[in-house]
């Protein structure tokens, strides 16, 4: 039973470019969460999605960031016009359902903005 | 609101030493509490959890007890190994305020032979 998968594992972008991060949840999981980990800090919640719906985006920056979880395919976190401050590790987690209290994390995508 | 305060590191111990990493929390509802471990270059792995007061979570020799009276969930291990070197995160989830997890800042543990 494959775990949560994320790709790419490492992503380098220049300022102003776009970054696309992908997350495939565990088999049977339909709830996806994105977190950001800045250097020397804990994980901060960004957004919670269910298939085709954004449930909670209270942690998402208002500009340049967007997320989707289409009916088919992985969840995508998209960062437009990246800046150096976007450099971080981005983790995806999934859970079986809304009330399941355990989230399973992927290995993360480490974004570096030059 | 919800928050987690975790003992700051880094922590360096000799092999077979006793480990305690302190974690306290604030929550508006009735949270579940977790410890996750992150090995270098990897994602977070669930280490143990407890879903109600006085529950004890345990795994791989690690233990933590959900103490509602002191709002704490301290992680302990009686005899650490070099392979336990990692960053440990305390976290809570509170269904009454949504499904997001609230994480502490992490405690880096290095075990030396």
C-alpha cells in the first residue's frame, strides 16, 4: 500500500517563475492537506481539500498561491511569480475521511528560489 | 485558539541515555495529540498518538501520556539509540476547529555513540 507521494522532491526556480507541486494521497484517502515548513520552524497549515473542493484555505497566502484537487489526478499546489521567501519544504498529507484524526505525510517538495 | 509549545533543542544525548522532550498545548475543544518524527531529508512519520485524556501512546520504545490537567504530552524513551537521531514534532488536531494540525517548532535530537 503506497504512502503519500509527492513530486518533484526538489524544485529550483528563479524569481518570477511558477512552481507546481504535486501530491498523490494514499489509496483510499480523499482528503488532502498542504503544509509549509520554513527553515528552523515547524509545519504551518496552508489548505485542506477534498476531491474537487477547497474546504479550508485559511492558511494560504492571499496572492500567488492556489491549490486544487481534481476528480482525477493528483492535488496541485501552484505558486505563481515565486519570490525568495517562498523557499521552503512543502508537505502534503492525506486522511481517510473528514473525521479521521490521523494524517499521513508525504516526503515533501523542497523548493529553492534563486 | 490552538497552539503547541515544544521544548527547544537541539538535544544531544549519549547512547542509552533517558530522553524527555516536553510538549504543552492549548486547545479550544478536545484535541487529539501526536508525536511525529522527521529523519534527515524525509517527510514526517507518525510516531505515536493519544486521542483522549490519560491515554498513553507508545511505539518503538517511545511513550507519551495525554495529561489534560497539565495540558501536556511529553515524549519519553528510556534508552535512546543512535538511530533515534531525528527531529521530533508535537502536534494536535481539534475536530471542533477543523482538520488542520497544529505543530510545535520541532526538537532536534542527536544521539552519540
